[in-house]
C-alpha cells in the first residue's frame, strides 16, 4: 500500500517552532498531528489538519530518553482520534538536514503505543513522524498486530510546494 502525507507549510512551520521550545527537564518536545484520510488508486493520503503539542505536565522525567509522555498525553490524543475521527501522527524532531531516521528508542516506543490508537479509533490509520529541518520520515499502522508500513512520500504545500520520498 502506498501511504502519502500532505501538510500545509504554515502548519509544518508551527510544528517545528513548537518542537524547538525548551522544557524544564525533557530534552526534546513531542506532539501529535491530526489528519484526515482519503484513498486513491493503490493507497491512502493523510492530509494534516492540526497540531497538538503535548502539555508540559504530560512529560515524565525519564533519564535515557529525549522525552517520555505520561499516559494522559496518549489518552488525550486517543480521545481526539475517537471523537473527531482523526488519524493521529506522533511527531518529534531530530533537527539537522536531510531525511532523518527513527532512533532505536523511537522504534521501540512507537510500536508500544501507536498501534493502541487502533483500539479506540480503528476507522483510521495512525503513525509516527520524525522531522529534520528540511525533511521527514514516517511509519503507520493499518491494523493492530501488523508491522508498521512506511509513509512513501511527504508533500509540503505552500507558496512553493516541496516533496520528498519514494513515490
């Protein structure tokens, strides 16, 4: 299946600005991008709608990781998926340039909590995205218990349209 992600440039700018904010103990910020879905021949397009930062009080002080979310942060995002019928994408940044990669911690933690969104909102796919300063990488879960599927391409729509990926 071909999975694509599209986001407005102004929304992506807002996400990146928020993710650069300092936290009193977390080494990085995290948040959730909400998206609507539509199908096309051979795939699914996720169209970003909004960004929800994780509240300052919803971080857990956990040495050895950049940021750890409290259960309330995940519950709030799951409620959004359920009641607004949104697809949810956990997002954070590694900075730098070029296509980023998920760290080992990212991969381990993503598989622990992202598929659980399908328990409460099975009508949508849900995933995780890691940003650099000029690109992104993502993965999605279509069903619980299955392996993650890579997002095939990202498109940023604005005054100038930018696209990267494997499409």
